[in-house]
């Protein structure tokens, strides 16, 4: 889990750096393109079976997670 966390942190840092390198106009154009591209996708709501508690319970049972 820690490795995944580090990889996500690195990925987010790269994305944020790219975002900050863009001008305001470029950010708006990118945002408009994403909005248009994703307009037909369903809006997913958090479902009860998507909650992470069961995942962590199972990881604890297996000795893979220590809070």
C-alpha cells in the first residue's frame, strides 16, 4: 500500500507540475476538452459495496495492513 501511495504521489506531482506550467487560457481549453469528452459518461455515485472498509478488514486479517 505504501508503494502504491508513493507512485500515486509522484503521478499527482507530475500532473500538478504540468497543470501549473500551462497558462490560464490553456487550462480553460484543457478543461473544456475534458468536459466535452466526458459528457456522455455516467456520473458514478459511491455505492455501499464500494466502501474501503472491507478491503482494509481483509488486509488486516491477512496481516498485510497495520493501522
